[in-house]
């Protein structure tokens, strides 16, 4: 019975709990900003514990020889996020003064505005990365995973992460977004990525039409060619509805459904993945056809 309630409450409590706590700490304590890295480590630890208690797919909790690589991806990419946040004051000096940012609004509302704007930019860059061959070469690193668990969300080529970050934050930076809001935005994105790629058997009900958590995002990692060109949004499913890329199905995604169908031999090592976008290779294989249980739904896209 306790697992029943856990599955239904996990995603909203995890999201609102950690994001809300981060906003409260930064808004009410001078040292709150420096607590965010510790809070993120706590969130990662809790995510791993939840995956062990109520896994969506038990095999995804096993080490596939990818834990060290994924931790390295997460460490490097989060370090680059910190560098980006710390460089905001320098960036601000290069811009003319403006009063566009709503400094007088409550901090939580400023963060919410930043999330909505950034989500739109990141979603569009994500969508474009499935349309542009050049961008796909960078983005493919993220799609090479063969299991889904929390840290997969932080597994990206640093160049592609930089492009997504630029698409999401440039309008906010031009509007004069403060460093505190930028740090909270980066934290909220990290929490959302943990939930998007989580191996927790979460039951989110009608929220699957609003928030792009794991039950929605797993379909984006299908290896069957264009079948995975769905559910691009980071936070809000609204963007996919507007793009015409929203997709849902009762189909249970398993390990056999993940990866890059046209590149089954995609390298697994960290350095090899960083170099892969710049390696010239022979023409890729044809993506496999989706299984019969999924084929009807996919063909309607």
C-alpha cells in the first residue's frame, strides 16, 4: 500500500519539494545560493533510492558499464553550468542597461517566468536537433543510452548542452535576469531532468498531459527512426501540442526499445562520445521497425 501512494506522489513531491526548497533557501538565507550543489547531490541520492524501491524496469538499475561515464557527463556538464551562471555579471556589462526584468515580483514568480521562457527555447532547440543532421550528431550522444535512469538526463555532449542553454537563456539574459534566478533556473532544470529520465515506476495520471516527466519522455528515446521524434518538451507538454509532436501510448518501453536504431554500435566511452560527432563514418544502418504493439500508434504521427 505504501508503494501505491509513493508511485503517485513521488514526481510532484520531488519536483515541488526540491524546487520550492531551493527558492526558499536562496530567498531567505544569504548563503542559500551556495547550498544548491549540496541540494542537487541530495536530489540525485534520493532519485537513486526511489529507483531502487519502486523501479519501472528492474534491469535498468543494474550497472551496464555506463555509471562512470554518466557520472563524468553529469560532473562536467554541471560544472559548465556553474561557469555559465558565474559569468552572467560579466555578460551583463556588455549589454545596455534595461528595466525589462520584473525585479519587484516575488522570487518564486521570477523563477517560474524564467522556467517557462527557457523551456520554450530549449524545446525548440531540441526539436531542431532532430531535424538538422549537424545538430543531431551532437544530440545523438544523449540518445545512445540503452537504459533510462536519473543521471541519463545530465548525459549530453557539452557543445549541445551549450546550444540548448543559449537557446533557453539568451532572451532572459537580454532582459536582465539576475544571477540568483539563473542559478535557481539551472537547479530546476537539473531536477526536471532527473524526473524525465527516472527509472521510478511513477504514476502521474492526468499530469502526463501537462508535465513531461518520465512516463511521457520515455517515448522520445524510442530507437525506431522517426518514432522517437515526439515529446520534445523539457517541462511543459503544451509545446509538443503546439508543435504537433505530443505522443502517448499504453506501450511499456523496455531496454530493447532504447538507443539509436540506425547506429547500434554507437561508442559507449566518455571521450569516444565527445569525439563521435566529428568522426566521418559510412552510411548508417536503416532503423528497425517498431514492434507490432506500438506500430499502429506510431503510424498515426
